[in-house]
C-alpha cells in the first residue's frame, strides 16, 4: 500500500493463486487521464457458468442493462471492465459503446456476444467513444495470463486508495476448489442489491441457477450490509464465474449438503471485499460496526442499523471522536421502525450507555471516549422488543469526503 492509502488499508495485497480457466490482462486507454491503467479483461474457459446481481437504480448504466440481458444465457467467456467513465446516462451512444466493445471481444475470443459481460465505473453523463477501448483490446487480449490479479484489481479503481482482493479455498465432495475476488468502491456506496463493482472467480463446477442462489444469499449478508455515504451507484455490478475446471461433480441443487463449505468460503470472500470497501471509504479514518438486536424483525433491525450508519450527525461525531450517544438515540427514533424509549439500550465499545429511558446511573464517559479514539468503532443497540437482529458496516464522515467529491470532475 502507498503512503496515500487509507489509514484503514491492509498492510499488503493478498496473494491470489491462479484459477484454472481464468486469465486476466490490463491496458491503458486514456479514458479519463493519460498514462493510467484503466481497462481490465478477464477471459474464462468456454462454458463457464455465471451469476450476477446489479443495481436497482432506475438510472442504471448501459453496461448494467447489457449484463442483465446477457445473464439470461447463464454462460460467460469474458468480462471487460473500464474505469474513469461509468457510461451511465449516455443515451444511445452508451449502448453503441457497449455493443462495439462486446463485438470486439467476441471476435477476439471466438465466443458469442452474449457471453461477454461489461462493467464501467467513473463519471456519469459523459459519452465515451468506443474506440478508446476497442482499439486497445487486441494487445490486451494478447497479454492474458493467469497471475495478473494485482494489476486487474488496480485497473478497476476510481477514487479507491488501494486495490481490493480476497481468496479462499473450499471443499466440494473430495475436491478442493478456489475462490478469488476483486472489487472496487470508495464513494457512492449504499447497497441496493450490490454496490460498487466486484468480480468473483472459482474453478468449481456449479450450475448457473445454483450460482445465482448462492451469490444472492451471500450478497445480502455482505455487500448489502455496507454503506459509506448513503448513495447508490448507477453501475453496481457483482458477477460470479464458475469455470468448472476443478473436477468436482457438478452441483445442480442449491441445497446440496456438499455445497456447505463452498457457501462458507464464498461468503467470506464477499465479506472481506465488502469490509475493504468500507475501509477505503472516501476520507475515512474509522471502521464502524453497528449491530442492532431485539428489533421486531430482521428488516426492522436492518433499517434501524442503516439509519445509524447513514446519519451524518453520527458519522461526524465518530470522526470527531465525540462520544455523543444522543445522536444514536436520534437515529433510532427516525428510522420508522418500532422503538420503546424505556427498553432501548445503547453500547459503545461494549460499554453500556443507556437503560430504562435514560443514561445509566453513574455513567463514566472516560472509557467510551477512549474507544472513540481508536480506528475500530463498535456500536450496539438493543431494542428489547423481539428477535430481529442485523449488523452493518460503515465509516466516519470527514472533511476528506468533501475534498474528494467537491473536485471529482476537475
């Protein structure tokens, strides 16, 4: 990691092993700035199964619209990702850029156009000439290799300060399979199915319909439980590719017992990536875990947790290392879910702050204030009403967020 990386960044990029049937390469297209790697191509073995989840934004990008249709075929040969321009709100020109890119890749790889998936990230509303990408594709495809994971993760970044990746192994039957994932995301992070861009690859043999079930389940517990700023991107895309090269007997049912370890590993990869995105939140200096228990149901708990996580007052108090628990009370009350003042309990850093409708008797703020000075902040709220529980992850809100977004297009 560089000196300009987020203070919450990991010490190093993880070592990702090669995955049979996956090759990657990167290139420079000058989409937004010259001399920057801004294109990533991943080619997968013919017949690779694919699953995906996408933004529910009603102003979704042209690449998202293409991927939704391509996903109906359940097969993939490649994914092409560019940074610097989201190709969103670009009208017919945006569609033509996608089609030109897809056709170029299909011609180079000898596959069907609907087996090529597209993702773009960057500025909204600026048309992008297809030649920027298509003119570079031949040399990028010629450079495909099985070990280009660090470069691939770097190429898809926008305001990210560090590349994000995760890997796990799992056992299906008596076969060991590998799962690798890369992601980008730093701002415009508030999941509404997925958030940001993430690409997951495995050598397991799993049918596309089963992959879709597994991805949707894991996504709901991971990417859909993070927020940086409460804004949902027009380009959110998560794709999961299964090349089938590990040699396990293909899995055709999502409830198959032999998928148990794979389900665990997939969830861990997605959660690692989700946490890395929060740790790279624009201007972030603190990683915040918010757990809500005792709500009337899971949906209620989740809504309350996000009300806390997205509150500018809560987030700025955390940035200022101010143990202002009253702002948490406020956020619970505005969430629109049932809450009882006299049952509400708030804990910060494991220390109980409120009970019976007021601050706990003899409350000493000293240890809470000390906890607020750390980089890992824990907030727990118990509603005392039912069994609903949820955990979400966020970061603080600093002036750095304004600095980044106030000059994003300049």
